[in-house]
């Protein structure tokens, strides 16, 4: 197909991942333009990392790390006894920290509970920091005071909006099929 349409694939960027429930070593017999492709344990597509098992644990860890970096900047803006107000800090959270957690929401909305819980813990840490609340503050109270919804329903809502926006494209059909698995 590539030869027919005169498309040359970049062998350096081409990845080979064997999706399986168990880690298997492939025989590395696939090659592209005479160069053998190395088997990878994960695949990154449009910024979303999938492991060979199809899970998103690595992606969620990357998102938490990115959100944590943004949260550290937010802490600098907050200051100690001076700095931005809660309203400004919540706005900054929604513009810089939360998008890091929501990136790839079309996929992460259906990830495992443990991955979603890890993302939620990061959001809770950020909200406690902004609102200057102790760690034992109940999650429901935290979200009520901040006016920020929990991540699980938000990710599902974002996923649904993406499905509606892109309609019946092949990609969205595949994502819908994944949701039912």
C-alpha cells in the first residue's frame, strides 16, 4: 500500500508491539526497508501510551507527573501567606493542572479503577493545596468547596463529547467497541 501511494515510512519511528495478556518475546522477524524492527513493550499514539497488554498505567503515571509539575508552579503563585486568591488559583488549576490529567480522556475514561483512582488522588492533592485544607478533609467536601467535579464523571463526559463531535468515524467506532469490552 505504501509503495502504491509512494509513501515512505520512517524506520526510526516505526514501532512493533505485540499486544497480548502475557509478555511474549517476538521473533523479531518483521523488517521494514531491510531494517529489522525491535519489539517495544509500549506504544505511544498521539501522546497516549499503551502497554503491550493494552492498559494505560504508564500513560496515567505520565499524566500525574505532568500535573505535578504544573501544581508545583501553582504552589509558587500561591505563596506563603501572600499570593493569588483561591478564585485565581482554581482558575489556574482548571487551565494548567486539570488538562494534564484529562489528556487522552477518550481512552482514559475507560481505564481501570486503579488508574482512575491515581488520577483522582492527584486532583485531590491539588485542590487541598489550593483551598489550604488538611489531608483528612473528605473528598466530597473538597469537591463541594472547590466546585470542581471528580475526574471519573468528567472524563466520561469529555469522552462522550468527543464521540458526538467526531460522529461515526472509524476511530470513534473502535473506541466505542473498546468501551464495551
